[in-house]
C-alpha cells in the first residue's frame, strides 16, 4: 500500500493548494496528464470538491500580504497577481479561498489584530467586560503598530473594503455586545425598562472615544471596569450620609 493515496489522475488530494514554483508551474510528476505531456500550470488545474485546503498555502498568502504592506505597498497597489507571485502560489489558489481583495484584506487584518475574545455566552456583565477589554487592547495595538494604523487609515478611502470589514468584523462584534447587554438585563444586572441598544451605545461610547477619536487618551488596564461601574452607579451626586459627609465624596 502506498504511503499516501492519490486520486484517479495521479494527484494527491490537496496538491492544487501547494505553493507553486518556477513561475507558477509545479515540477512534479503527479501534475502530469500523462507520461508524454508537460505539467499544467497550477491555475489551470480544476478544483475538486472535498479536498482539504493547504494550511501552508494559506499561511504563505497571508504572510505575503503582510510583508508587502510592511514594505510600504499601499492597499490600492496590491493586486491578486502580485500577492500570488510573492506567496509562490497560483492566482486560482487565492480565489479558492477569497472572492477578491476585500475579503482577503479583512482576513489579513484579523491576523495582525489581537484575536477575538472568548465569551461564555451565558454571563451578562462578565461577558460585557471581556468585550470592552478586547476593544481596549485593539486600541492599544493600533497605536503601537504602524502597520495597523496605516492599514486602517487607507481602508477608509476604499468603500468596498470598509464595507466588508464592517459586515464581517464590526457588525458581529456589535451583535455580541448587544447579546451580552441583553443577558445582563435578563440576569437582573441591568435595568429592564431601558432600551437595550441605547444601553449598549452607552457602554461602547467611552471605548470608541478613547480608542478612535482621542488617540492621545490613556487606556489604563482597569478602563473596562471603570466604564461599567460608572454607568451602573450613575453620574448623579451621592447624597451625603448623616455624620459621614467627609467620607461620602471619597467612595
């Protein structure tokens, strides 16, 4: 028995996703149509359903985009052909994974941004805190990373890219926040007589202002806790307790 089974035309499943060499042609007998025919370019090989994607090829593509951006290439100047050539794969390998540059660039952003947080899906204020903290860490990352800063600045001049990022990244994050606020209401941690979307905006607002609109504002480690505590306790002054007026202002 052979160590690795091949399909009927002699190719090993997943070969079509392997990085190409020598100008995009794979010099391997398994890509021949017959003993006397020359290898076909990787781009001309027909994709087959059910074949596993090559993690190495996907990694090479993402790394190629990051490398080009780090070298100063603008988003507008990156073509699928240029990315494929840099990654050492065929264009078809890219199009099997992404419908176009916008979708690919969003996945690249996910690679260089801090990872999405894990939430319990059962907690209310606990999950809300985790999500607010993730906003703070992304803000810190954008401040410290020239690459992230430049990419986000360029994204705003590319409506299709910004729309794709909003649809696949921002909208799900907002939905997760809304769900956490809703769970906090159900658990009795927040008022049930107030619009959930408005409460969500009140929690999000301070983080958005600090991370986006005020890039010089501090982002301390306890910021998420302070935002939640302040909103729950309210902004109205506390009445001074009888005989304890001096201590009331320091609570």
